[in-house]
C-alpha cells in the first residue's frame, strides 16, 4: 500500500480542503501517514497571503525530501495558482496544480512517473467557477466546514481573488446536507469557513443569515462558530440571531485592517471605521460576554505615523478582545504593490510588535473577566507534554492536564487565571 502525507499552510479554508483531498487518497487505497514518516507522496497545500507563506512552502518541500528523497511532491493552493513556474523550479517538486485542478489530483498521479520535468496544470482563475464542498476531519476535534469560496472585493493589498476567483457557494440545502454528514461522525463543533463567508448566497440567491438558521437546526452539532465576517456584512439581524441561538457561538472575528479611514480608503475596503465601531457596540449590548477579535494590517503604503497612532488609539479604546496582526508585504499584481510612500520594513515590524502587545493585553483582560467562573469547554484531541487544550463557547482557550475521557467532550470546569501564554488555566 502506498503512503501519503499532507501539510497545510494558511487558513482554516485550506485545512478543510487538505482534509478533503486526503480522503480522496485514502478512498483510492493510500494509507495516510505523518509527515515525518517518509511518505511515498507528499501533498502541500499552500498559502500566498504574505511572502513568509511563500518561503514556508520551500522549506516544507525541503523537509519532505529529507524524510524521503524519492518521494513524489505535489503542490496545490493559492501559491500554486499564482506562481506555478516559480514553484516548479523548487528542487524536488513533481506536480503543481492550480485552483481548477487541485480536486482532480488523483488523475495526475500516473503522469508523474513518465514526466522528465515538473508538471504544471494551471488555468486562468476565471475557469475555477465551480464550488467543491470540503470539510476537515480527524486533524482537530472541531471541523472546518467550507461554505463559500472566492471573493469579489478586490482590496488593493489582496491576491485572493486572483488565487481563488469570484465569490461562490453551494445551496443551503446542499451545505446543510454536508453538515449533517459531519454530525454523523460525532463532531461537536463546526467552524464555518470561506474567503468571505458573509457574502454567502452570491451564486445561489440566498443569504448568510438563512444559512445560519438552517445549520442551527442540524441535529448533533453542539456548536457552530463563524470564523470571520466583514463588518459591512455583519448585519443587525445576524447579531440578533446569534444572541438567541443555542448553537451559534458568541464569538465574532471581524476584519478591520486599519483604524484610519484614509488608509481604509486606499485599501479599497467596503466600510469606514464607524461601521466597525457600530458592530462592536451592538454586540456588546445584546451579547455582553461575546468574544470579539479583529484583523489588522500594519505598514500599508502611506500609513503615516499619525495614521498608525490613530489605529492604535482606536483599537486601544475599542471593546475588542484580541488581535490578529499582519505585517504588510508587497504581493505581485496588486495595486498596493505599485503605491508610493512605502513604509520601511523595520518600522513595519516595530508597529506590528506594538499592536501584538496590545492584543495580548486585551486578551488577558478578557480572560480575567471569567476567572473563577464555571464554563463549558470542548477539549481537543491534540495534546502535548501531558496537557490538552480546548475552547469555551466565547473562544477562551483553556489548558488542562491530559485526560483521554475529555477528548471531544463538553466538560464544565472552573477557570482560574490566564497563564500569560494565551491560555486560561482551570480546575476540575
């Protein structure tokens, strides 16, 4: 029996798609093994949001060849769609598949043995105009369910529309059927993922709130978590529904990107700062215990010291609870890469560190609000150094001594204090 190993770079959507590709291999008779076991075939699903993601791909290829010099190495994902020739030039790569081809990966395997050089199968992104349902399984206790793909927004810094195409999705009926399939496998939590999930319905004439209502009725799923939603698409109706639902987690991750309206305009975002602020205020009114996170890009061209300080003050005063901070990096074929007034890299890193420190302070403050309260935690199967981790409904990450009986179970425990490493400690 041939073996296959899989490695995912990037977002939750990539994890969902990697897991789906892995199941295709297993259905074809492959045995899935750990990366370091020297597999016959390695599939690396790539990201290309930052230049660091590109570099990581090259490192993973090198590691795969170290574990098995004779291995067949296949690259899929956003980096593969955007720069297939660059990937094909990496030593050890045998096959590069674009967005249209990646789910037909098994059809290309017989061609590799006959090829004298790396094979590239990649078409223009407009030809990737179909939706392939995907979900992760076995990698984590929580399942990442792909409900949407692509994006129509074309922000000036972003390559995603070039890598994944236009916004599209399956019908609510088909998406709910996949969720029921996941529920039958004993999964307790589904994380809804996509590129721009609030835009759900563009290709079917439906809406994200209708999807939430349908998924809320799926039997067997205890929690449904919204991975990320744009502030202009996070409607009053959605917030109200989450406040009333027994299954939708009180957790919102809302991309902000900048607290300066001037910078937001240059980014071509679909909202101004006051829209984001109004969403936070409404959530706090109707779901006071909700956890709210935000994405921020630091060092965008033209982000003066004054604009950065404006962002810092806004985030400091805002009732958000954690930050995902990204250092801006130029991406080929984006309008932002051609803009003037580039910020020196050292200054970008300095600003990034300032916001990450602020984000940690906010996270610890939020965690402290729940010290010595009883909370329900869904513990993960993964564990390290005799400890395991899990999440409360409002996204507090909890660490506890490993107990196999707690894996994939909702356990009510008493939280104690933050440990300073992003976790909340607990006692049984």
